[in-house]
C-alpha cells in the first residue's frame, strides 16, 4: 500500500512561525482584596460586599462574602466605576469608590466597630427619670439617634460611628410631668409662677450651646454619661390660626418647636372652632410655631417664629396658606451615559425657615421637573446624583443665581434651572504614611461649604487617592487618621479652626491636579 506525505518548503514553515496570532482582547476584570478590623487589624470573615455599578458600568450589582481569612473576590466584572459597599453586624458600614480595569484590580477595606455610650437620667439630684427621650447627635447635626430611658432612668446607645457628638435628654414640654411614676418628683412650684422640667445637655448645660463635645472612637464603651433635668419657669401661650381668607382655621393641628431644639415638636394641640389655641408650661426662649389644616381637599400650612420672655404671651396670630406648583428643568448639558440614561437623579428642596424638607423629586426623561405642592418660604435647592466627569455649575430661579444661598419661593415664582457642565477636574494625591487615611476636599470659597460640594476619599494601602467630578476652583484639602463627619465641614466656625492646617490647591477644568498631604490627628478639632 502506498502512502503519501505532504512536504512543505522550510522557508514557508518559518514564515508561518513569524506571523502573529491575534488573541481575543480581555474585556472583563477581577477584583480581590482583604477586609480587616480597623482597630485590631485582624481579618474580618462574613462581611457582605456589594459591588454597585456607577455610570456606564455593568447594569447589575454583584455581591460576595469575605471568607475566614477576610479575603473577598469578584470575577468577570465589566470595567468601569463601582461603589464597594461593605457591611457586617457590629461594624460601621464602609463604602468607597473603585475603578476596575480589564485584568486584576486590588482593593482593601477596614471596617470600624461601633462604639457605645450609656448613662442615667434623673429629675433633680437622684429621682430616676423613666420614659424620657435621650438623643445623641453629631456636632454637625446629622446623623442623630434617639432612645428612651428605662424604669431606673438608664439609657444605652450601642451602635455609634466614630465622631464628635452632643448628648441631651428631655421630654416634650408639659408631657414630661405626666409620665408614669413622676407624681413624687414634679417640678417644685416657685413663688409667683410655674415651673417644669427642662431638657438637659451633657454634662450640665441648659441649651445646645452649653453641650460638651464627646469625641468617640471606634470600639469605645463610654459609661457614666449622666444627665440631670432641672426645673425652670414656664409661661402660657395663646394665639389664633386663620386660613388664607382670614377665616378661623378650626381644627388646625398646632405644633411648637424650640428654635434651637434637637427634638421634634415639644407641644401639640388642636385649634378650637374659632381658631384659638392655648399651650401651657412653655419655657422662655425662641420658638417656631407650625400649623396645618385641610380646606376643600387642600392642606394649608403656616409657620411663625417668636420669642417668649418672662411673661405669658397672648397675641400670636398664624396665617395658613395653600401650596403652589413650581416647574424646573435640568439644563440641556445635563450628563447622560453611553446609553442615553440621565445620570443626575433628582433634586431636594430643603426648607431654611423651620419647615419640613421637600422630598426628593425625580425629573422626567427630557430633564423636566415639577413640584405639585411647594409652600411659601425660603429653600435651598440641592441636586443629587452621580455624574462622572461632570460638575454642577449653577442653579437659577428665573434670572437669580442661587447655587450658594437660599431663595424665597412664592406663588408665581419663575422656573428652576440647574446647569451641569462637562470636563470636570480631577485630583490625584498621596498621604504621607497615610495607609487608609481619610481625605476631605472642600472649596476655599466659604459660600460653597455645603454638603453637595464636600468630597471625601480613603487612601489605598500605599496612601494614594483620587477624587473626580470636581467643580473647577480653589480647594482646601485635609487628611485625617479617622473618618470625620461630613456635616462638620459645613459649619464655618468649625472649619475656620482648621484653616491653618489646610493644604491649598487649584483644580482646573478638564485637568488632573496633584497634591501631597500630611495626616492630621482626629483630635485636632
């Protein structure tokens, strides 16, 4: 049997070997990292991690759980910007942004254990104050937490994030003297007047301005933070509520808030048929009066600020008004992703004169905004959403520019216009010996010390960080060894104490700026 063998010239074989083979490009990446306890440095197993796409990354979120050695791993991740969201019971939620490229990306995270604060509330020197609300809040105002004392007057907060806090206790006005078990401890009667138990601010303060700042670190267990309620003179408040026609608003719900209060309404009542109302046991100070009533299916509202000195007050008149509609739009330069989806999700209207915040309003596909029910008053307009490489440039109400200030909104107010521009600035930097340092960036212009312009980042294991979508301008940069309360950077008095420690830099439109920072101790302020 004959067989045939094909033979090829040697030079042809060599040529084949020299021809490059085109391999498919790598289109996905992987993400791996280590999650540890920020206090002990030990690996944390059982941490739930959610990888949330931002902008034009893949459409769905991914999740995984850290193993016994604290390791986390994601495979087949579409390149793009993500939020790395880590949670575990007993620890502060940790979130950071990460950019995943084709190939392998590494990210580590440190979770901080919650702190605890406990103590006892008494009426006078030693009578247990049962059922009294106790509140602890960040010095910047938010977040705040509330609990209620037990029968023996004790209280406990067991899930506090690191930060600087203010502590207070106090029931709602006259209701304090009606709580069960208080019959033997009613506020003593002063000659010629009435008294009631007033709120207390740790350790011995009678107003928020007298409260001591508590510097709380992760994992702390602080006991013995006792508060004592004291009797103060109180007075009677009488007034009338009328509708927008000047007619009595019988049945209106009336609420009274202390102007500097950390609590909700301290007094509540219902207006009589003739619109009159009366509140007893109101202590001296500045107060905000709110009322609402329904008329022909429409809710009318009104608010008024006044002061009570050392006498009863009987001349308060509060007029209620109906809501009005307000239109607006996000400018035509509003950013979209590659699929045409709008990236700015909505707008908050925040009351500046004691009223309730207006809930988040989402715009339509063409950028239109419409509020059905805005009540007359002063508001801050705050857009929210994530827009990579874009920045908020301006906000207008008619021809009035209101990016950095509150605006009066009344029936007939012109439309709201929100302008975003492309080619935002970026900042890349490092912190000296700053592995896992916390970087905060805020505009040098004091008028822009608002939460929507405060930027934060955590450095990686090598002390590096990057912040994008920055509005061009001058900035102040700080690096701390522990996370700080964002709201504190909106308080001019607090920020001014840090100015000498700030690193100043310039961010230019469409450019990448560089900075090197030195870490500051969290006890600095």
